[in-house]
C-alpha cells in the first residue's frame, strides 16, 4: 500500500486514530475543531506517518440525530480526508485489522482504547481542549 510504504521501501508508522461518540456529544463544536487540528497535523507529517482514522460506526448517524448543527462540518471533514488521500479511512466492520496493522493508538478513551492496550503497543488519548494550532 502506497500510504504505508515509503518510496525507499521502508514502512511508515501507522497511527490508529479512534474517535468516539461520547467525546463528540460532550465537546460539541470543540470536537470539530479538534478533528481539523489532528487531521492537519497528520497531513503535514504524511511523509513519515500514516493516519488510520476509524470513527465510531454510528458517528454520522449520532451527529445527525443529537448534534445536527455539527453534521455539515463533520461530513465536510470526512469528505476532505477521503479526497486528500493521505491516510486511511476505515469504516469497515473489522476493528481487529486496524489494531493489527497500526503501530500505535491515538484518540478518545473508549472500549477500543482498552482493547488496544492489551496489544502492548503505545496508546495516547487525545484531549479535545489541547490544540496544535
């Protein structure tokens, strides 16, 4: 995969970015800002690392029903991420594949983070209020 293998044939680090329902419900517009901030960081560093973004499977549906004022912005972020093609957007049902191919976890604290911890790979949970930009 060209997203994971560098031109010299070596493998980039793959970061599993997990986003949860609870965080978007609690943080509202700040969560949208955080998504943009995180994605821009990985866009800027795409030569060294590949982001594997796996939002909760019910993210869009939950935003549409419980935070409809965020839906347009969220859908734009997803669309731009897919179009820019610097990372992997994983909306498959296979959580374990994402865990297996990634080198580290970044994202919201959730049941997925707890499961990931069992791999022994590094975990870093995001704080929505901390921004790079």
